[in-house]
C-alpha cells in the first residue's frame, strides 16, 4: 500500500550495476537534489513563519525573472540564433 504523501518516490528508480550500491545511491541523491526533493524536505522539517515564506517565495520569483532575462539576452546576442548571422557582410 502506497501512502499519498510518499507517491513522489514511486518513479525514482536507479539500477545497481556490478553490486555498486554506493554509485547507485549517489546517482539517486543527485536526481532527488536536482528535482528539489531534499530542499522541500528541509523546508518542511521546521515551521516556517509567514514572513519567511513570503520572503523565500519573492526571492525565488526574482531569481526566475533574472534567469529568464539572462537567457533571453544570451540567445539574442548569440549570432547563431539570428536569421542573418553576419549582417552587412
């Protein structure tokens, strides 16, 4: 029986090759940390006051806006993404 709070762990499967359990655990830890499971767990471990939640959410929004703007600037300035890579030549 799967409890509803543990559904997020169903689809994470890592194969152990040549009895290398340490390598499989490191791969699983990398997958879980990249998906934000560990950060979510650490946030829920202790009570977060409402002002801390607002501050964290605002910081996350600002980071997302900044990253999107930087991605747009990089793609705009890269010559390979333009229709005419070298205009005027």
